[in-house]
């Protein structure tokens, strides 16, 4: 009896370690994409925002935190203002369960080299919402006056910029993570 309990604990530990390794591999791939996109500029579809360009000034992906910092501007000079947005999303790694992964073609932001640069939408289990804090700094370019606001909410989605040439590797890493995290639960469900 003791040996079967010990064996069960060892198997659970091995499964969790394998799941963590796959999660870290996926996060590493997303961080490589983040490094590539930091400093890149793109466009916002007309009429979708008062601004029509963005620059990704800060992009960081770790196993527990995702940070996006973007400057929004009007390329025609009509607005007389700009806005800096910084979004912090906190993961709860042990409960992180991906429920959907897809290319997000409906995003109002895009890069000039579309479709070589795209957006990946990851949706996570809503039972374990992530905390998302958004800091917005609005600047009037004529007066120099700034207005800062902060908002905190929960979310179950994160959008990542990715390159088309790397999407197959990223989706394979997602599949491997699901193989280590979701598949054992599905097997247990079927065998229960």
C-alpha cells in the first residue's frame, strides 16, 4: 500500500515537471517573439481608434507575467495628442489551462508586413482569471499636459504578436503543453 502511494506521488511529480517544462518552452518561444517585436511600429485600422499608429515600446513575457507597453499616435497630426498604454497580465501558472489558441485576424492593430506579422490569441480557463492592470498616460502635445489613469480587471485572454515563420513551432509547443496538461485529465475522465 505504501509503495503504491509513493509510486502515485512520483508519477504526479513527473507529470507536473513535464507540464512545467512544456509551459516554460512555450513561454520561451513567446519571449523570443516579444524581443523581436519590441520597438516595432504598426498601424491601427482607421475609424477603430482616435489614433492610427502604434509602437511597441516594451514587450516582456515570463512564466508569470506578460507586459505590453505601446505608444499610440496619429500619423496625420490631426489629434494633437498621444497615448501610452502599459498592460500587465499576471498568470497563475499552476492553474494555467489553455482552452483556445488561434490567429486573431480581427485585431484592429496590424503591422505593415502583414501577414508575416500576426497576432496570436490565447484564451485560458475562465475559472482561473488572470489579473490585468492597464496604465494609460494621455499627453496633450500642444500644452504638454498629461493625464494618467489606472484600471485593474480580470481577463482570460492575452494577445501576442508573432511571426508567421514561427507560428508552426509555437502551435506545436501549445500542443505539447496540452499533451502534458490536458490529455492526462481527459484520459482520467475516460477511464473513470
